C-alpha cells in the first residue's frame, strides 16, 4: 500500500525538519503537512520542498474534528507522525488551558480520527512525538529511562504526559498501532527565538541582554534537530508497535555554560573582542517551578535500532550560529511578524 503520511506541526521547528527529510528521502511517499500556523508555525521553513510533487500543505487545526476527517479522506492517510503542540514552557505557565486544548484534546481528536478512518489497524501507525519533560526533574544523578515513572512538573509537561497516556490507552483499548518517542532539548536552524539558544544568538547579534533564569545552574541535554529527525525516521520505519524510545545525545549542559559558549563563539564569528558578548548576560527572576535537570538515557534506541547522534555539540552549535547569522532575513521576518503573511502570499490563490 502506498504510504500517505500525515505529519502534524510540520511548519514548526522540529516538524519542518521531519517534513523536509521525509519529502526528500522518500519520493514514493506522499507527505501531508497539517498545521494551523500558530505564532510558532512558519511556512518559510519549508521553502525548499514546497513545490515537491510528493508534498501537500493543509492549514487545519487539530481541534477541528471535521477538518481532520476531510484531510484523512482527501489524502487517504495511512500513517500519522504527530508533532503539533504548544511547545514553550513559559507560555504554559501563563496560559495552561491553551496547552490542554492543543496537546491533550487535539491529540485525542487525532487519535479518534485515525481510529475511525482506518479499518484494518495492522497496516497503519500512529507515531506520537513527545518530550523528556514528562519524566519530571532529576537532581545530580541518574538518567531518564523508558521505564522511569511519569512525574510532569509544568503545565506543558503535564499536557504532554496526558497526551502520551491517551496514545497508550488507544493502543491498549482499541489496538491502534502506536509508537512514542521522548526526546531531549533540540537546537538548530528554524527554532523560534523564544527558546534559549536562538534567543541568545539573536540578542548577542543585536547587543541585547541575555536573560538567564535564576543562577543559570539548570541542566538540559541537547540534541541537534536533524539528529532528532533522523531518529524519528528510524523509529517510524523500524520501531516496534506499542514501544517507547527515548532520544537524546548524552550531552548535558548548564544553561550558563551554554550562554557563555554562545558568547565566546559569536565574539569570534563577529570579530568582536573576546569577552564582549558575556557582558550582555543578565540574571533574571527564575522560571516558576523550574525543572533542575533533564538527562536522557538513549541506550535503547541505539542498541535496538542503531540510531545515534551524528553531530558533536561544538560542531552543532557552530553550524547553528552560522545558520542564524546567514539567515538574518528569517529572523527579521519572525521578529517583525512578516512570516505570518507567507500563507496568504503563497497559498491564498491556490
Ligand atoms: P514548535 O512550537 O516549533 O512547533 C509546533 C507546530 O505545531 C507549529 O507549527 C504550530 O503552528 C503547530 N500547532 C500548534 N498548535 C496546533 C494546532 N492546534 N493545530 C495544528 N497545528 C498546531 O514546536 P517544536 O519545538 O517543533 O516541537 C514539536 C513537537 O516536539 C512537540 O510535540 C514538542 O512537544 C516535541 N518536542 C520538542 C522538543 C524541543 O526541544 N523543541 C523536544 C522534545 C519534544
Ligand atoms: O526537554 C525537551 C523540551 O525542551 C521540549 O519538550 C520543549 O518543547 C522545549 O521548549 C524545551 O523546553 P525547555 O524549557 O528546556 O527549553 P527553553 O529553551 O525554553 O529553556 C532551556 C533552559 O534555559 C531552561 O532551563 C530555561 C532556561 N532559559 C530559557 C529562556 C527562554 C533561560 O535561562 N532564559 C531564557 O530566556
């Protein structure tokens, strides 16, 4: 059976890398990118494949049940890779309900649509993309394993944990074939500059303060976004139905050390005197309920499916800085809001 894969959230940061990878690598598949284009959706991310014959875009909200059914029927969807979500922890603290709506109810809508549209479940897969934050916060020792009990601490992670539970419940109750991956912090091109790394790159470039929450002692485990997309490809094709796989780079950094590294590398790249950008570091009020440490044990996906990260962090960070410096227009369009006109300009008359 020909695969017509629905990728949700494909105009966002990670989703756009997954869409590009699948469209280019699998000309025999049809890739349908479904995204309602919130502030985080940016069709400019997909310029290089937007006219590919095996690609379609559907501007639909996952909260719109009838809209989902239409897309499944029109494109005869065979599989789902679900990334659409509200993704920013700080926003979840100010507006938790938006996260419940998209991340929980939206995911259940999508599960219901797949469950009703697909007849013989053995030929179809519902792949849910989740986060390491569902496991809670670590202190100095240990790693998150696939068997670590869920202990979400923020409204964002609570909503993602809930959606994971629904996916497992649909697998158990209705025998839908599902797979879940829980990934650590991603970085790389096309990330919305509200997240730590692109925010700092943008602010260093423009000599603006670098807001470090608390003392900057919190630890995150960073993975280059294209390595995550490759992991999704591997799990989609080789993962076992009903399983969970953690994805991460065994690459823990304190926030303050990341910010200093960015300052140092950008001083070099911008021809500034060493130490210039560090002066922009500003310690600000801590995030409410700020998780101390995340660290993924990615042994299972490495051992069972042979996936491992391809890029060392220093190389990935250097590539990332270069990308943002070379794509000042992308950042300008995002910060000015111009990127939101892309849909009307390019799809309005289609
Ligand atoms: P993002 O915020 O960059 O993109 C989210 C996309 O989803 C956007 O294009 C947005 O328009 C779309 N979207 C949001 N609400 C929607 C709705 N109701 N209907 C349709 N589309 C909607 O997010 P991201 O950082 O690329 O994360 C993608 C997925 O990966 C999320 O599920 C997130 O939880 C997960 N994840 C992210 C990270 C990370 O470090 N960014 C790490 C692990 C897991
Ligand atoms: O771990 C995976 C998660 O990583 C994903 O599920 C989320 O979608 C993604 O947003 C990310 O969450 P974080 O909260 O870890 O990412 P963020 O870039 O917002 O923050 C990284 C760390 O930097 C965190 O400890 C908070 C801190 N921070 C963040 C911002 C935006 C600052 O110190 N200053 C800032 O301005």
